[in-house]
């Protein structure tokens, strides 16, 4: 199997992980549930805008 090319930031993260510097956090399931609820609210808002005809694509001007 070939060696994966990593940039310096990815290499630093991998080295840190392999050195067992990472620790589990408590309450991760509650945190994940909170973000799932945020995602549902965002999706519901987008669907509501689409159904009501208020979802409008905004194109930004090209940056030269």
C-alpha cells in the first residue's frame, strides 16, 4: 500500500494522535444531539422557503 501524502497540519494532527495526546470528552452525545437539532431546524427553514417560493439564489459578483 502506498504512503498517504499529508500536509504539515495533517502530519501534526496525526503525530499528536499517535502520541496519545488526545482525550475523550464527556457529554459528547448531548453535544451531538444539540447539533442534530440545529441541522433539522436549518433544513426545515430551507424547505419552508423553497415551498413558499422565497428561496432565492444569490450570485455574488466575480472577484477580479
